[in-house]
C-alpha cells in the first residue's frame, strides 16, 4: 500500500488496541502503543532510502529483505525496545505485541497489490503479488479517515475500528472474487494461458491485465467484466549472444529482470551503438509502458549508458541516458 494508507492503518491499530484491557487501563501504555503501531505500520518501507543510491538498488531490494520473515520479527522487537527505553515502566509484552501486529499487517496487505513483496524470504525469493487491491485504494483510505474523524468526535475507538476492519475484510473478499471472475474469463478466452498479472485501478470496475500464453503476450483492460485486448506481442526468448549476455549483466537490467515477471524486449541499432530495451507489460497507462530498463552498448562491446525506472515519455527517458556515463 502507499505510505499514507500504512500510516492511517497504524493509527487504526492504536485505536483497536484499546480493546486490550491492559492498554485501555494504562494511558501511558496506550500512547506508547500508538507510537509503536504508527512506526511499525511504516517500518518495512524504510528501505525507500535506497532510492537515494540509485534506481537499480531500490528496485532490486524494495519490499525485499525489509518485508521478509526475519525482518518482520526484527522490526517489532527493535521498535518496541526503543520505545520501552523511553518509558520503561510500561508493559513491554503488550507494547511489543501491538507493534508486531502493525508490522505483520503492513507486509500482509502489500502482497495483495500488483507490485507485491518478497514476504516469504528467506524460504524463497519469489515475488508475491496477488493483484486485486490497488496500491492506493480510495475506499480503504477513506474508511480509515472516517474512523479517525469518528474517534476524534468521541466514538469508542476499539469498536469503531473493529467495525471498520470487518467491512475492510469483506471488501478484500469481494475484490478477490472480482479477480477470480476475470481470471476465469481470460482462461476461457485464451485456453493456453500460462500466467495472468492483474492490476486494479482506482476505478472500482476497471482493471489492467497482462496475459502470458505459450506463444504471445497480451495486454488489455477489463471494464465492468468486459475484456479488451489493446496490445499483442510475440513471446520471443532472449537470444544467447554476446550483446544480450553483456546487457543482462548491467546492474539496471539485472535489477529489472529480478523484479519483472512479464516483459518484452527489443533491440534498436544506431550508427555507433545498439540499444537493448526491456519493457514491463503490467503497467500500461495512456498507451505507454512506463516501467522500463534500457542499456546502450557501443560497437566495441562496452556499456555506454543504462537506466531503469518509471518514465512516462520517451523524451524523459532519453534525458536519463547519455553517452559516456552510466546514470543511476
């Protein structure tokens, strides 16, 4: 989920903690728990700082180690431990339990959007992305805002958030059913389907889909249950040659390939260099594919420039690529 939603979820868990008699009867512990749930609800995304280094590092590691099983266990202990050193007289077990729950929920809700997370590390590095909740879901966010307002106006926080989270659980079930129906229709239409990447949009009944069959990639949209294919690409394996072998060793390209499960590639030849471009097919927006990785290799088989990231115009992409350097 987005940062704003994670933060309001932290506030919500702080309110829900008032159902715990130990927290309810100790105002200092309640305040400590509220801080713990807010920080814990955002902590796994502290890896966003990696973007300061370069896009390749960020793409390869974001929602990776910080969302893993060891990290989930670590975050709760560290955050609760720091808070407990400031207010050592409060009950550590209850402070840790609610903080730990906030971390778990952060990672749990992240697996339902299209970006996904490596939540099962170290057992597997597989990306888990169920793709039926938008990264920013206005319904979920507004329910949290409404709950916060009701709390400020005097509503019982525990029962208010218990009611709201019951609604949210039902909403998740509804969205899962929506996705299941879309997947069934696609399998009926393309019997040789191997993989389907779904990506819900902010609009409730509009989805993006990227379909992998045995021979092709199909990119389309689903609106009110109607599937429209807007692009079709032949499924071509990467060539086993010196140029491609060099390209995939570049840090930007390898980071892209470690993350993207559905992509196409192309080679563009110029007077002094060859450009190899990889294009993620999951995020088509306004007839453009914004998530790419590009490397330029000169005639002497040297990497001149490369880039990976989100780019929404060809002009902007070319400004990131320049001869004689390797931008990040």
